[in-house]
C-alpha cells in the first residue's frame, strides 16, 4: 500500500512540475558504491564484530525538471543494494557474515548546474523502502561451515529517511544526450535496524 502511495505521489509531482518546467531531462541512473551499515545497534555488540569494506550497486530512472537553465528539481526511482560484511572471532572460532539489503530509493534533489556541459551540484532528502534483507556467512578460517539465505527483513525498519549530497560533471554528447558522472554521499537520518 505504501509503495502505491509513493508511485501516486511521484506521478502527481511529475505532472505538476512538467507544466512549469522550462526543460525536462529524463534518463537512466546507476552506479556502484561502498556501502556501510554503521550504527549503534551493531557496535554495541562488542569487539567480536568488525565491519569490512563492502559495496553494492543501484539502477533506475531519473527525471529532472529545470525551472531556469541552471536550477532544477530531480526525482529518481532506484533499486539499490546495500551489502555489509563483518568478520570476527567468538570463543576462538573465526567467522564472516554478510548482510544484503535491497531498497526502493526515491531521492528528491535540488540540482544546480553550470550549463549543458560542466559541473553540477545536488542536495536533498531520500526516502527508502526496504524490499528484502538476508544474511549469510561461515565459521572457520576457510568458512568450512556455511550458512546462508536467512531472511532477516523483520530486523530492519520498513522505511528510511536519508540526506543526499552530490557533485559531478556533465558531458553533452549530442543535443539530446548528456552523460553525468559524479560522486554522491548519502547518510541515513533514521536508524536502519530495529532495536
């Protein structure tokens, strides 16, 4: 039910902004990033839990409506994956685990650009809906005892609010095709895990 409300809100926002926009850009979005589940609930578990650098990707649709040649409002619908790996030792036995989460991300971003080609800056909130969450891992130095596929979606909140800050460059390939390459920093305001 909440997903249908988000899609309805997206459609209404799209129709309202289309009327007043000077120029619309619609396209595909995607990327790969380092992902971290760093929060109090994880670190309260003590020294036997050590986060490991992890990564995940995202892809989806993006639309930006420019009110002037340099100022616009963008919205995206992205499927994103957050992976977090952990390692540690309990009672002399080493282990490694991975938590994998899939989200539907809906960022709403104020976008500033220097022109059709050049630099851009973006800032705004992002609403994320948890679609799936699982854990897998193993015990022993070579993970000789393996466990996997456990559904842990109930351990995580159904929705998250994040802040987004991005910078990058735009390359105008032809009149109707622009490629944007950038870096985006995202941090959640609400906690991803349940107590």
